[in-house]
């Protein structure tokens, strides 16, 4: 028997750092430690009652058999409606594929589009799973560094410099996880002008935080001139509707890509959960104002958290316009030592805060930025105030 019978692909795959830190926080809580977790990207609201009622009706109506691989026709119609209403995008049902969460949507895309050695441009910071999904599919992530000074946004010049003959795709999120940055129509148009010179590059636009947006406007890059036929728009109901456990994501894409993703999904998971799909029809047919109370709460917490971060010496932060994260630059603490514990990087600082402040965060290393840590403010104002009191006290040492 070989010493390690596991495949190279699984041996080379990194563990999700957000899930790993959340698990560590749970372990410490189970041991009796008073841990405040700011690590997991999950709304602290319950799924709205009108969506839960739709799920109950679906159970009573016996929606309990296998669903179509690419999603119920009624749900695809609701997604088409949503794209038109919210994003000005005219898709047909044939352009839509429903999956078990937006993460599966992304995996489907990578498996359907990437060959060995294809390069994928990732403006950093990026969501933790992008890089690993791309590598698992044979692609090579090409990270384009940004900083707090540029609001963590990639410039057209950076995009142009990152493109090579091997570039196949660009993946990004807006609003961004982890920085909360939101690309304006003008900024996306400038990136599209670069891509116009490279017609073989496709774009994955992850818009899962679309409605948790404090800027007052939102632009899908697929709505920019010349981008519709080369953009795969990814979305889902996890964040905006507080439906993380329902596991419904979807894409709008050119029909040949949608067919390829359906073909793959048919051999892996088949159709997504039937009851969750029926509930999602109700969620997407509702006007976005139905979830405004959650967005308003996140906005208020954003303002609170940015004020608390700016009150801590040495931390530098942008003002995120969306999602529910802050991504402060903590590099001023690198090289400092307490009781023999040296902080060499963001990973060390994140572990330091877990040990000395009893606050769980996520290192920016996981998101492609080693100078920052991610702090989720998807929790109550009282908990946030206490968490940042602890962080300030621990860093003061």
C-alpha cells in the first residue's frame, strides 16, 4: 500500500480558511472560551417568513421528486425576470443554470471552460475559493494586487499588464468579498475597453452581494457595451435573502456555456434541492425592497465598524460600499512581539487576536492580500462593539 493513496489534486488543494477559522472558533467555544467570531460570511438574520411559507407550500404540494438538472422552468423564468428588473440584462431560460449554491456555479464554469495551463486573472483580494477552484480545474490563477489606497480595485492598466496569450478568463466580485468594494459603471467600462482588444477572454462576474450595497447604484459588467456575450453572471439567494443553508445559486451565460454547465452538473449532482428551488421562485419574484430592512441594518453596522477600526492606532481601512465585511490593512503591526509571540504577517495577527482577544478573524492571505485581515460585521451592534474593544485592547499591548 502506498503511504498516501490520495490524489495529487486533493493533496494540493487548500482548506477554505474562512471555514477553518469558523471551525476553530466553534472548537474553542466548546471548550468554554468566550469567543466572538467575525470570521464567517453569513447574515445573522432569519430567512424572511414569506420565503419560508413558500417552502412549506412546496412540501404540502409534494414537490419532492428529482428536479430538472438546470432548474425548474418557473425558477428560470423568475431568474430571467430578476436579471431584467435589477440588472437590465435580457437572458432567456436557455441561458440560465440553477445549481446547489453559487460555489457550485463557479466550479461548473471552471470545469466547463478551463484547460490545463489556461490563465485566469484575479484582482486581489478575491474570494478564497476562486483560486482553488481554478487550480482544481487545471487553470493558473494570475493575481493582480490592489491595496486599500486604490479601494482594492484593479485599474485598466493593471488588467492590460496581466493579460498574456494564455489568458482565458477574468473572475471578480462586486460588491467584493472581502473588501466590500463596488465597481462603478465607469470603472467597469474602462476595464471593458481593455478587454475589447482581447476578444477571446471571458469574464465571470460574481454578484452574490448585489443587493447588500450602500452606494445607491449597481452595475453588472454584462450590461456594459460589448460584454454581454462574453460574461457569465453568477448570483444566488444566500446573502441578500439570508438563505445560506438553502444552497441555491445560478448563472446567466451564453447558451453554449449554460449547456456545458448543465452537462457537467448532470453527471455530478443533478438538479438542486426541489423545495429550496420553489422557495427561491418566491424570493426572486419579490421586489428588492422586501429585504431593505437587512440592508439598512448592515449599512448602520458598516458605519459603526469603520468608526471603531479608525479608532485603533495602526489600522488603515477603506469605506466598503457593499457586502458585510471590513478589510483593514494591519501591516503596521508586522514585526512586533508580545511575550515571545512575533507577528510576522496577517496570519500571525489573526491567530494573535484569537489567542489574546478571543476574536476570530480571517487572514488576508486567504484572499490574496497578506497585509490585511477580514472582519465580518454580520452580527449585532453590541457584539461588534465588544469585539472591537477586545481587538483594540489586544493590539495596544
